[in-house]
């Protein structure tokens, strides 16, 4: 009998999120520069490398209400790897449409839960549209997969990309210090993480199955340096700040009220080196201070918010609290999770995953940008995912077009605000 690998609680919870209106997968779009990469060559290389990622050959099975991964004895790579649109060249708009349609489709649960489409681009180069079910891999795990099967060997053999969040295991002294902090800081934790916005979320609504996707790209080094110069802030702080500015821009265009305490959920990877799990993360939540028109002051406010949550280990404490409540009372855990998912607790989720630090290539062709598309959820009709690749940050906006109009305006706002911060830093 084939080995059965039980899904973790996190994996099962994500599996149950899938519904007629919610796709359960994420999507990585890898844009490759001009080169001589052809589908047959790519297929052959992928076939040679897939043994390094046994997860990609496992399918989902259910027995007596429990879920397991087992080796798919009938696995055939051609069921998962194919040429987009029969191999014809796609324009940028056609690639966007293809990606949106592919993202809206469902993966076949009778086979391993992933599919990759190889697209030829009219402007030159190639694009890889890789859908992976979220129960199989979160952002950090997907980047580990990419390191093994996509990037050229020189990168893979030298250690490759550093996935977001791979802290060393805490020492006994650190564990005791955190436990003491956790016992004395519960009030602050609940105030920060479970408080609600005063106004309704502009992204709250009953979602359908249609999706609109928009992309933006900014220079990682320029944004990092601008944030440091202007507010001694981090790259992650500046990502939140320029997204907040894009929301202001969008709301003004839509003639909507600007909600000053609109809250964003920021997933935090809790993966540790050597862990072989698909999903391991928590989160913290921050108000984005949309009512502050000055970009530098807004950046400073967001820096203060994130610094407090990081210093107090909110993400780790929330993870431990939820697990502890689950061991004591399933009902209590359900109540906490319900409060956490309220559209007043957070309006939008903004994830940021570290991809490869250095420039990478696929069969000799340079990777220009990587985008990561994350699925929306009930009463959260917008989701933003950010991922790095070398010196480029790729922003992906995914929305229900019947609830969120002109999501491309948000993406344009991100690029405009990044340029604005760079100009202000140059003047400082």
C-alpha cells in the first residue's frame, strides 16, 4: 500500500475554503526574458527535476472524513504541463486574460493538485502560469518548489532563493521569555489583533466566481532605500504604505469615502529550516491610515504599527493561542476564528513573500518578474500578493469585478506612489 501522509490541520482548513465561488489554489506567473527556451526543452528539464519535489506527484484522497496525500501511481507529466493556447504567441493583454481564466478554473482533485501552462509571448520571451493548490503549498513552500524545478542548477546548487521566514528554532531561554510575555500581553494582543474598524469595509460583499487581476512592478532596492531614508522603515512597511496610497487613489476615483482605519491582514510565515509542511503561517493586522495624505507621515505611522506587532510577537502569540484553544475547546477556537475573519477585523489581506534574492534564469533565459496571485474570500473581495525576484517586486491584485471596479487603477497607484517615495527620498 502506498504511503499515506495526513494533511496538517492548516492544510485541511484551507482545503475546506474551496467552494463554488472560491478557488483553492494560488498562481505564480513567471515572466522570462528573451531566450531560446522551447516547450520541449522545458518539459524535459522539468521531468528530470521533479523527483526533487515528491509533493508534486502526490494526489489527495479522503477516507472516513480524513484527508491524505498518496503517490499517484498513474502520474503523467503531460496532464500537468502544457502549452498555453496550443502554443500560439500571446500579447500582454492575451496573457492577462489567459491567466485570469486559468485562475478561475478548478484543479482536478483526481490528480496531483497543480498545473503549469507554458506561454509564448509576442513581445518576446515566455511566461509560466503555475497553479498550485493552497493545501499543497503556501507562498514559501511554492518558492521551494520553484527553486528545485524551475531555476537553473547554478542557483539551486548554491542554495537558491531564501524563502520568507525561516527562523532558527528558539532557545529554551527564548521560549520561557515568550511564554512570560504571552501571559502578560493578552490584553494588548486582543486590542491590536481583534479590534474592528469603525466603518464598513469597501471590499465587503457576496463574491461570485468571476475574477479581475492586475499587476504592478517596482524596484525593490529603490523602495527599500526610500523607506529607510524617509522613515527608517522596512521594505514591508513601504509595501503597505504604497498600497494604502493606491487605495486612496482608487477611492477618490470611485467617489467613495476614504476609510482612515481600514485594516489589513499581513500573513507571517512561521516556516522553519528543515520543515516539510505545505502551510505554516499566522498573521498580524494593522490599520493603513488612509486618512493621512502625506506619504512620509503615513509611512511613519505604519512603521510604528508593524514595529509594535513584531516586537510583541503578535503573529506567534495568535498562532499559539488558537492552537491552545483548539486543544481545550473547539467551540472557543471557532469563536476566535470567526472574529478574526470578520470584514471589520480586516478589510484586505496583503501577503509578501521573498523569492530569489539574486537574478535567476530558466534554461539560460533571465527571469524578469515573478507575480503571485492569491484567492479572495467571502466578504473580502480583494486580495493582494507581493513577491520578490532579484531587484523586482511583483504586485498582484485579485478581485471580484462585480464588487471592485477598475482594480487596474489600484495597481497603477502602487507604481505611482513608489516613484513618489523615491523622489521624496532624493530630495531628503
